[in-house]
């Protein structure tokens, strides 16, 4: 392996480039018409155009990515997250083209991408799973009421092929069930090309905790501890931290054991995340899904363990000897918090706020402060892509110090030209309930007045 094409954009493309350089590899960027002058293009050793501004005309077109790889002389592809990262057909096409795929096997991606199939595999590995239904295809509502009664209300209608908070809708009233199912089926068909959905029990007061795993592909796997991702809006994470505050005694260990058992059963290869929902009232945890890629929030784990997860992905894919990666060699120290800085307006239902970064001055990086971004002064945040403009990750000796460091770093951001969620993030971290570790997925809604007031 000499040259890696990064099939992505923005901060994750820049992030993967750093690990490529550390490993002595050249990095190739791809770009849409909207990203021709983007930072990830400027930082790359080579760059290839892949189509129009909309992602469906560029970053989501597998043929264009593969053509760019051949044209550039790349011999491997790293997909980052989002776009084609969890597309098993793309992973297969990469291998068929004679290139190295930096990620799990296509069959693993396919199995875990099918949420119902993933639940069955988790159950076979001894992982606790929330009550759920069989899937319902587009237009199929036969037996829906009976399935919902078995699952129980409130419940979630979830797209079988969904992920990242997309394709989930809550139902409290049986009278609304069929309407919500039909709407979710339609949305899933348009978004994922798969309109099947299933029903899943909704935990009233839940926490979202995930375990970072890494598998060698031979049945061996390790975990790199947990991350709490409970601070969310619209089912999407905005603050993550490790370790998870205030979990019942022994729960993180049991979660890690369950996650590793699943990774070993599937002979998982590379970096992955097993996500759990924690019932705050019963103190039970249940399998939610497995993400077969690097996570947006992976820097939290890197800050506490000192491990380069992207570098580990690349090393495994190129055939390096990683037999020294055993559970007893992995340790975590201190506490880390990641804040996702978005171009959005929290006071207006977190609507995206595209515009030009007329000023974009970042906090000074150090051993305790890290900023991942794909933007610089003068760049434009367009409506074509996710509006995240940076990830701030701060570490401390304990949680209080990590919060203090995060607040100081958020204060150091100087952003002009568009609306951001920086003040919202500061209010979240400074909130008494957050400081007390009282985090759950309804936190933002419960404290919205405090967090979004001007």
C-alpha cells in the first residue's frame, strides 16, 4: 500500500490524511464541484473530481469514486463515515477493482446494515436486545397493530436500512401508527433505496452508550472502552464523552463484554462501534445497532487511550502484524468530551445556517485540546452537506476538568458570517444537570428553554 484515496470530504478526509502521512502513505482527495477549493483538497497529495455539488452526483456515485482511484494511481480506499462507508456493494466493487478496502468485510457491513438481521446476530451472541417486530415492506401493514401491541407503546418506527438518527419516528398513540409507518416507509425508500421498517420498544428515559471495538478478522477482538452519546437533537449526537458518567456499577464492563462477544462471533475486521440504549429506570441495557466504520466521535477514544484508530484501520488493511493488540495492552486515562460545532440555529429547531466563514479562528491545540475541521477562513458552508464545521475534543484528569477545558476552548472560537451552536454547547456543558452527570437522550428537550435562550 502506497497511496490511499479517501472517499469522503471535510474534516474526516483531513483526519484520515494525518494518519496516512504518519504511516508514510500518500493521500488522494476527491471533490465535488462545490468542494473544488476545499481544505481537504488543498492538503492532499493529489485530488480528483467526482461530479456535481449534490452528494448523489458525486460522493455517493461509486463508479465515479472508483474511476478517480484508478486515475490517481491509488491502491487503497478509506471511506471515512457517511456516504459510501457502509455500502456493501461499494466495498465489493473496491475489491473487484483490485484495490484494498480499508474497512470490514462486505458481508459484515451488509449484515449489520440490516437492522433486523443485526438484532438476530446480536441475540445469538448473547447480547440483550430490545423487544421489536418483524419487518414491514412498503405498503405492507398487515398484522401491524398486533405487532405494535406486542412491542408496547411508546415505540419507534425504524427504517431497516437506516442509521445516524435518520429513519426513526416515535409513536405514542395507536391511532397514529399506520400513518407514521407509511410515511417512514416512503422516506426510507427515497433515502436508502429500501422501504422496509420495523417496530422497536422506546425506552422512556434512555441513555445512549456505545463501545468502541476493534477486530482482527480472525475471531479476535478488543474493546477501547465506552462513550456516552446521550446529548442529542433530532436523534443525532452533539456531545460525546468517555468514560460515561454515572453508569451503574459494572455496567460498562458488561457492555464491553457483550460488544466484544458480537465482534468475535462475526469475525469482525477493523474499527467498529456497538451501540446500546440504557434504560435509566430499570438500569438494563439493550443492543441498538452496530456501526461498521469509524465514528464521528472516535477522537474521544483516541484522547483517552492514546490510540490512533484510523491508523489502526490502515495498518490492518495493509497487512501489518497486529498480534500485539490484546485487551491487556489497552488502557484509558482521564476524561474526554467532544462537542460538535454546527452551522445551525438552535433557537429555530436547529435549522442549518449555511453561509461564508468570514472569520474562523480556532482554539490553540495542545495535549488537552484537539480540533478536527475541514474548513478555514473564507470557506463557505453549503446546503449540500452536513453543516458540521468542527469537532472540539478536550481532555482532563477528570470530568470536571474536561468540562472546564471544553468551556475555555469554546470561548476561544471566533466564528463570524453565519450562525453556530457554540453558545448552545457552552450552556449545555455549564448546565447543572449536565455537570451532575444527569444525561439522557431527552436532555435537550427537557432543558430547551435554558439551552436556547438568547
